[in-house]
C-alpha cells in the first residue's frame, strides 16, 4: 500500500474536525460513517484529468485515514452542458476528443 499524500496529511485535521472539504474537482463529505466523494470536474464533464486524479488521491487518503469513516461512496456530480452529445477538448491532455456517433 502506498503512503498517504502529503496534501492529505496536511488536510486531515480539518477534515476530521469539519467533516467536509472542498478540493475543487472533488468534494468530500462525512455523513455518519460514510465519506461521500463527489466528482466536480465540470469543464471536462467529469472526465479524468490530472487535477481530478490528484483530487481523488487526496480524497481517498482522507477517507482511509479518518477513524470515523467505515465506507466510501464515489459519485459523479450533476453535470450540465449546452450541447448534449458533444465533448469538450479542454481537458489536461490538450488533445481533441474523438467524435462519438450514436448507432
């Protein structure tokens, strides 16, 4: 098992105290014994990019380190997009996403 990230260790006392932490692209909230991790990477329609991976590493570490948490719940946040079916090409890779055609 890998060691917790430095960022998670630095944020742990605040999360234990408040039960909520906004990491930007990930929101982590303790509800009872469950840690709810909500993806909020809206500029990429919750697609995985470097910022989301870093946020998830921190959120998972906090989930595992908090004595009050016995289960983690991962969910995507609500998304809206002005043109359904189109994918943005502004994720971290800088490459345009392929066009997806329905069949």
